[in-house]
């Protein structure tokens, strides 16, 4: 009996070895002829450069689920949010150009790293393969609903004001610095607040007077009555909140300042960008972009995006348009780089 | 109100909801017991499935799953010296020595009972506490947080083991290690030598796994032992002894539950703070502090009560105020929003029956989870007597898989190995490993809150009324054993004829 078991084990082992060698050594029977064939049965490594539970993380998971259904590939989602999302951005940038490594990034942080030439960011934004951009969330300036600063005049009259920031090079910090410059405030941005709720509570305690953030991420704090939007950091009102004025309605700005506000309406918006590694084959990129365009027509997909965003998302930008927009942004980077570096030196605590 | 309770009970006890809760509890217990994997790694996997579920089922699933993760996570700390989740690391200090003495079943009994009861009590406190939660959170600003964490760090003194100097050196090493990585206030990259893997510093779980789990196995093998415990009491009576221990130390349990709950409702304060603060106060107030670190059951009861109470507190704050206090709670909040329910004060009014269903769901999940763990404990305790030839590779594979799934960084394999060797050297030369871990856990938090306090209130931030009062309480607490000794000695002197 024992001999039989031994023989069985040896035979099974040899057979397994043969199968493994055959699978590893033999080329595929047929090379895939179309991108659709290429993706079937493959595994897509999907890096989310956002912390779990954020709005962008949930949107990413919806994208990943539809990506899997549309390609027939298994999509493995992983949060790579280290160093403020740099981990995920660098990861996708350095991946092989085969279209099997994709991910999502938050637009403002993604562009902000390039604006500030963060030495830890190894990527060049114009080189990524862009698939789709979802939503276009403007940044608002939030204050306490019952605090002493209820208007721009109140803010301008204040002394040694403290605005909240997150990461020292993040969009919340850059937004605060922009507000200080545009309104000419006697203020500083204090970075290091770990989460939105910590910042909102600091406003409630009057440790901070306010901060800049997009509406989906501030929604819970707004609904809890801890903060309210004072203005939108854009040249026009946001259709999401028609009662909240744009900053340009409240102060007159120089041409340079207006260009800065426009940057917050274009590249530094709160969008979730779906990207793939640079240089993937053209036909695969076109296939992925067509797939993504199809999602925007799919009511189920849009309903899921609306559910996690908390409102009806209107803005979907195609991969081609997004790639062009990123080239434009890169062309103007030098001007903004100097402005933000000066602002950081002057006003970041 | 009574009507809302009736509706909540009727909803919770519908067969389908009970079934979902039971399934969620089982999965939560398994997740808790696998080293390194906690709610943060697993909740994102569940979220996509709840989109089209009915609201009650979706939320009962999430609540039931998360409520019990910390009930089972103490088991690996006790049996293998490997923390199931980061906060349960404090349980190792006395839990593992109990296992070595053949009291693994008793330790599990105490841990599970303390944890289960620690998860249930806050639910019943919740409704009474809701009006007090927001004022409490508002009162605790950056300076108060800094002092609270300093209180935790001051318990280094309680963890120094044999030599105070060596203990403090280990604690300082932990503090230094916590400073590695991207500085979130200044944006400076510190001590990372340009290595991307160190941008966010050293991860807690691989460090704890190496420092305690791996080094302990190395040590036992070096000593020529063949199993963690030569005799593992695998009887229900051993487990029941642990259950009775919780009753014997009920005031310690109650104190730890309240401390854990209060720390849990404060957003931004690390979950690990609760367990270490409770461990420290258990030792400070014990009649036999010398037994701590050598297998004192109070050292298991206190952190385990705090662990679950803290999580219950965080969940209740998220539901009642819409303020998520941690990444896991942000996921929790997202789950609510995904099914169309906005947590916050309005939820406690507009969706009161749903809120009560979830609160009762947390309590029921804790009870079900606790009973399952207690029943399984005698069998689980046998792990301690498994021969190292089988146990060592098994632990190594499961722990490494857990580390990889939780952190997605192959570099962390190296972290486990390096700290395995560091831990072995520390153990051989009598340096306190818990002190290193405490310094590491709290160092970064203290630095962040103290720097924020200085930037907001100036360098004399600690002279504000609440921080000052907290400092005085801390001084009293730390000097309590000496004061007690002094008073006893004085009494003795004057009572002599």
C-alpha cells in the first residue's frame, strides 16, 4: 500500500513537472491578433495612487470592475498611496509598456508634483498613456459657518491667519497658498493634517480659519455642519453649487493671478485620471480608450460613479483630449513653478 | 424610541440578516487571525459587492465583519508572539509568556472575553454618549493630543524590563526609527537614503512581526526547544479560567474599556495608543507590577478590552457624527455613502431604526464572535505544542503572505528578517522589545501633534488649561507607585507603638 502511494506520488510529480516545463518553454499556440484577444485571460495590475476609502479610490474600483468586464482580464487592484500617491504614479510610469499596468491618480496632486519638481517624482506627465478622466471637481475655500471670517473683507482684515494643509506639496496646501496670494492675506498654511476630518475639526476648534478642498472630499464635513464653502477657486461658479460665488466675483485680479486661477480650473482640478504606463502599443491604447468611452454611455457605470461621488457627475474627458490638455499644462509649467515655489517659501509654516 | 428599538430588533433578527451577520463574523474572525491583515486591507475588497445590496444587508455585512476583527486578532499575539493587527501587539507582552507557561487557553479565554465585553459595552454607552462626543472631540485639540500621546510614551518606563537604562535605550531607538521617511509637516525626506521603499518610513506590521514573532522562534530554536510550550492546556476549563479572570479584574476591564472607547472616538489618534496606554495603566495600578511581562493576565485583559472598545468608539463616532477617525473608518463612511445613507447627526434622527439596528448588530457580532472564539480556543491553544519542524515554516509562510498582502512591498520581507535578527539580539542582551515598539508607534504621532501645536499655539502650548491638567494627572499617575510606597512606609512608621 505504501509502495503504491509512493509510486503514485512520483508519477504525479513527474507529470506536474512536464506540464510546468511545457507551459514555461513553449510559445503560445497563436499570437493574439487584436487588442481584444490580447487582454482575454491576462492579468492587469491596477495601481490606485489614493488611500483606501477616498472618493477617488471608490471611483478607481468601479473603473477596475468595468475594465475587467470589458477586457476579459483579471484586474488586481492595489492601493499604492505611499508618499502622497507618488508610489502609485512612479509605479505605473516605470512599468513595462505592454498595457497590463494601469492605474488611477488624482489630477491635482499628479500635476502638482510636476509643478513643484518634487525630486521623488520620477515621471514626466506628458509621457503617460491616458485612458479617461472622470469628473472635474473645483476647489473651494471652506470656513467655519459660525466663525468670525464670513467674507473676503473679514479675511483681509485678519492678522496671522492659519489655513490648513495636508501634505506639504499637496493640492490642499497649494490651494491655501493660492488663496493667500490672490486675497493678499496675512496668513500661513499649516501642513501636516492627516485627514479631512482632522482639518474640519481644527476649523471647528478655531485652530484654523479654513482650507481649500474639492467638494466630494469635504462633503461629510459640510453635512456635519463643521465647514461651509465661501467661494470657488475658479473663474466661474460650479454648477454643483450655483449659490457659491467664484473668487473672481469677489476680488479683482491681475492677469498673472487670473492665469493662476485658470490653472485651478484646468490642470489642478479634482479629477480621477485613468492612466497606463508610457509607450504602450497604439492599438491597445485605442482599444482601452474606446472601452472607456463606452462606459461614459453606460447608465449603470454612471450611476455607480454618481453614487460614490454623491452627485450627478457630468464631466468625462476622453483619453485623447486629456493627453492634449497635459501637453498644454507642461508647456506652461515653468511660469507656475516659479510662483508656487515663491509662495511656499513665503507662506508655508 | 421604544418603537425604533422594536423595529431595529425585528430587522436584525430577520433570518437573512442574521445569516449575513453570522457569515460576516466568520470572515471577520478569519481576517483578524491572519497575521498582518486587518480591516484596511480587506474592507476595500468587500465594498464593490455592496453597491446593489439592500441597505440593511450591506451595512450589517460591513458592521458585523469589522466588529470582530479585533476579537480574534489577539490570538496570534498570545499563541505565536505575532500580532494579528497592529494594536494587538500590546497583548504579546504578557500573552505569549502565558502560552510558554502552558496557559495559552487561559490567556485566550481572558483576551476573548475582555475583547467581546469591551466591544459590547460601548454600544450601550453609545446613545447616552452621542451628545457628549462632539464637545469632547472639540475640546481635544492638537496640544491635548500631543500630551495624550506623551502619556503613552511615558509608559516606556513601565516596559523597560530588567534594566531601566537598556529599556530607555530601546525606546529611544524606536523613536529614531519612527522618524524615517517623508516628514508630513515639512516635506523633508529623512533617513531614507533615496530609497523609494522608505519614503513612508518603516511599516509597523513587518517590524512587529520580525521583532517579536521571528526573533522568538529563532531564540527558541537556538535554545534547542522543540515547541513554544511543552504542555499546552487544551481544555475548556483552562479557557474558562481566563473568562473568570476578567470577572476577577472587572474594574481593570471597565477602566480599559472606557479609556479605549474615549481614545477611539478621537479622530486621528492611533489605535495603538489605546492598547499601550491601557497596558501601561494596568501595570501602574497593579498590586503586582513585577509580574508584568512574565505572563500576568491583567496584561492581556487591559489591551484586549481597549482594542475592541476603541474600534466600537470609532465606529460610533463615524456613524453618529460623520467624522471618520482613521483610514478604516473612512472606508466605513464610504460604505454608508455608497448605499445612500449619510452618517451624521441627521442619521441618528432620520434613520434611527437603522442606526439602532447597526448598533445592536455590533453588539450581537461581538457576542457571536466571542462565543465562537471561546469554543475554538481549546483547539487553537494546541498550536503552541506543535513541533517547530512543522510550525516554523507554516508561520513563516502565512506571516510573509500576510505582510505582502497588507503592504504590497517585497522590501518588507527584508524588514521582517532584519528586525527578526534585531529582536533576537535584543532578547539575548536584555533590551526591552516592547519599549522599542512603543517608541516606534508613538514617536511619529507625538512629533506630528507637538509640531502642529507649536505652529498653531507657539512653544508654550502645554500651558493651556487642559494640557496642563493632563500633565499634572500624568505626573501623579507616574509617581503613584512611589507615593503609595511612601504613604505605606509612613503609616508603618507612625502605627508602631
